[in-house]
C-alpha cells in the first residue's frame, strides 16, 4: 500500500486517541522500513476529515477567551490547543495524501510532522483529563482546516499559508502563554508547551523549506509569491507581533521578517 493510501486511512479516522496512535505507528513503521512509495497522480481533496462529533464548531470570533487564573480558564486554553494539534495531525496527513509526485523527503517530513502533532495532542489531552475535562467539552473553530481546503489544489499555496502563516503564529504566541502558566504554577502545562514550541519551530522550518523548493521549481520569486498567495487565499490577513528569534530558527530570513512587518502594516491600514 502506498504511503498516501495509509495516510488517508489515518486521516479519515474519527476518534482522536485512535487517530493519534495510528499515526505514531504508521510513522514508526514507515521510518524503520524506509518505504516511501507514493502515487504519481493527485488525490481527490478531502473536504471534511475524520473527526469526532464534538467539539461543536463555531466562528473564530465567537470562541470565548478565558484567563489562566482559574481551572476552567486553563481547561479552555488546553482544549483550544488540543484542537489545534488535532487539526495539525490532519494537516500533516493531508499533505502526505494530497500532493503527488513530490520528492520522497516531502512525505517523510510531513508524516514526521503528523506524528509529532499526534504526540502533542496526546500530551494535551492527558492534561485535560487531569483537569476533569475531555476533548469536545468546549466549542472550537475550523480555521486551520478551512485553509487546507482552500489550498488543496496547490502544494506551494499550502506550504505558504499553513506552516508559514497559521502554524507560525504559534511561534509568536506560545512564549507568552508559557509565561502566564508559569506564573500560576502550572509546571506540567509549561513542560508540554515547551515541547510543542520546540517541535513547531522544526515544523515551520519544514514548511519554509518546501515553499522554497516549490518556488525554485516554478522559477518564482519567494517574497513576491508569498505576498500574492497571502492576498489571494487570506485577503492579506497577517497578525503580529512576530517572534523573530523563533522564526529565524524556523528559517525566516531578516528580509522575510521585514516583509512580514510591512504586510501586517498594509493589512491594518485596510481595516481603518
């Protein structure tokens, strides 16, 4: 069975714990066997991946914000993070399944990402249980997967918009969350988020690398291409401030970081 077919089977699993375990096992088996046989024709886009009936999906603007000073507030925070990681599992699997005729390292990289996201989800889910909560108890939004659907027909757009914009946002905000959790003595939560931040730097770097690969393959100038893709798929939406240190570790150049600030300024002007 081709690696894409196996990734698809995991992608369509509905139960989060079952999906996470299956992805970890698939990545381990593929890595040990070093088998990356893949399809050469594009797969049909997945509009709705396997996911449980809950959490209930609502608009990102309607997701309630709570402080970390209370148990309920921390539970809501970890639930939101677990939801992001669950979607990130699907995003990694979908990259393996969806995009054909890429180098073997592409499939190796994104299956590794999916497996690490599965570990992140598992750690957060276990912490939720310690707080007396389970995944699905709070509402959530579908922003990450919506972008996967929008970029399903173009691997370059996917690499530009998901790792470099949506997932890179985690590099910007996670250090501040860690500080807040440390201030309320949530030692285990801090440990989990430090693991996630470390791994997400690598994941964004993988996205950066494959975006550059696609630009070179199509003879596109990366900065201008990124601007065009951002405006086409995300209406130029870009949030700062940016964690320059983490983004540099993830492969962003000084020129790119300067461009990000300019893009953010342009977007804020449009809102006025």
